[in-house]
C-alpha cells in the first residue's frame, strides 16, 4: 500500500505563490469533537460501540453521528464516557469553518474557529494550537468510512496500551490569529512533495479528516472531525473551488 494517509505540509514548508480570494470561497461548518479514548479497535469490536455492525456493512461514521458530534464531545470531555482522564473545563466540541480552493498547481485549505476558553495544564508548552490534516486517496480499507479513526490505535502515545512514548502522527500547522478567531491556512502542491503525500488532480475526490489541539493540548487530548470527502472541482462534502 502506498501513501495511505498524508499530512498536508504546514505553512513553513510550503512555497506560497498566490493565495486564493477566500471571500469568494464558500465555507462548510464542521464540528470537531473531543473523542475521548475511542480507538478504531473500540469502534470496530462491537462489544461497547453500537455502530460496529453497520460500519462493517458500509455505513460511514457521519451517517450516524454527523448531527450529534457536539453532544458526543460533551460526554467524553466531561468523563461521562470513555475518558479515564477528563480535563477540567475542556471544550466538548469546536465548530470550524472549512474552505478549500485549488489552482493548477496547489490545493489550499483554510480553517477558521473561535478558540474555546482554555486554562488547563500546558501539555505542549511550545504550541498553543496545532492543526493536522489527513488526506487519503481510497487506498486504505475503510478510510472512506472512518476518517481519522483509521489512524487511531489503542497503542498510540497517551492511549491505554501505549508501548512507544514517541508514536505520533501530528505536525504543527501555521497559524495567524485574527481578532478572536483562529485562522489556519495550508498550501500544498497537488503533486505532493513530502514523503507519503498523495497525488491530487482536478476532478479527484479524496478523504479528509482533521484535528485541532487547542489550549496547549498534546497527544490524544484533541478535537477530531469525522471523515469527509474533499473534491477538487468535483462534488464532495467539501468542494475545493478552482481559482
Ligand atoms: C450505525 C450507526 C453508527 C455508526 C456507523 C458509527 N457509530 Fe459511533 N455510535 C453509535 C451509537 C448508537 C453510539 C452510542 C451507544 C454506543 O456506544 O454504542 C455510538 C457511540 C460512539 C462514540 C461514543 C460517544 C457517544 O456518543 O456515545 C464514539 C466516539 C463513536 N460512536 C464514534 C464513531 C466513529 C468514529 C465511527 C466511524 C468509524 C462510528 N462511531 C460509527 C452508532 C454508530
């Protein structure tokens, strides 16, 4: 299997030529939520998660959960469910406006949200906020259904069965804070460039998931999106507008 999940390069790694006129790009609101300790093993095993059976039959996470991610996040952030280490005051969810555009050579993604009140212990002292994006081109089984969860395993750093303290899948994104809104913009060459990057072209549809570490959070203590499709000029949950 090649280039299953690829991280989009952060601002520092990208050469920005022209930026899109974001005022002309429609935004989609996606509510990322606090996932607690819900690795793909918990999701698919079926002894505790009611969705396992229909997921196996091809239902997406969003098909069942899209409308209720804020409620789900609240349950886990408060420790009511599958969170052995709740963080006092942690937001259950964050609504994020997602915009996408592309031109002949680049894909541009823009994320805007209002950071929730913080104040928890600083797990990552150096970074107040991190945003990670995963793009996947239908090479990995089930990634079209499960989004980020496909990369989330119970032996990952800070999870229950962690063996390797350094196992991680994140990258720091570039940010510019505008007023009380946090804005993060990624630029990536359609052809890729970094190791494991998938190749994109106009007309393609790929899978997208993203996560935000707010308030100096680290490891799994982040807010995660369900899986969505991203279309480059093609119909999808998020349509990258040609500019
Ligand atoms: C067929 C519908 C269905 C599908 C598909 C499904 N789920 Fe669920 N999920 C449920 C139900 C019902 C519950 C609540 C009761 C339970 O835990 O079984 C739940 C609970 C959860 C919870 C715990 C929080 C809560 O609100 O109880 C998480 C996290 C979760 N699902 C994530 C996912 C993810 C991620 C996927 C895709 C990989 C997924 N689910 C697919 C039906 C579904």
